[in-house]
């Protein structure tokens, strides 16, 4: 799971647990969420994943339809098919995974 490390909470000493000095005042750790913002974030992640997939389709068409021959063309096409397109697919997948995490967390908080 890509986002597992994002949810690690740093350990604090018992004496300062839940508080942090900011200037001359103490600030409490935020616990909770704005459910409307979480919903908007999940929707945005999904929309951006769709956009990334559309970008993959558009760029793949350009790569396939452009007349370009030679070593550099072959090298670029190979990198597009193995490296660049894969990285974009991973990005779309990560956005969808993040949406699922946000939606699940939002749903749990609504209860």
C-alpha cells in the first residue's frame, strides 16, 4: 500500500503528549476532519486520475502516429512504453488509492 507510511504518527514523550509549543502558546494536535473538504478532495483525486489516463491516451496516440525513425525514435518509444507510460499509470492508481483512503476515512467519521 503506497500510503501506509503517510499515517505513521510520531512518538512523543508523555509529558508533551498532545501539545506542541508555538511561540508563547500551547497548540493542541488537530484531531478530526472537515467532511465536505474530504469529499471534495476524494472527488478531485478521481477527476485527476481520469485526466492522467486521458493524457496517457493522447500521448500514446502522438507517439504511435508520428513518423519518426532511427535510434532515438526507437529509444524514446521503448522508454515511453516501459517507463513513462508506466509512471503515469502508477500516478493514476495512486490517486485512486488515495481517494479510497479519504472516502473510507470520511465514511468512518460520519458514523
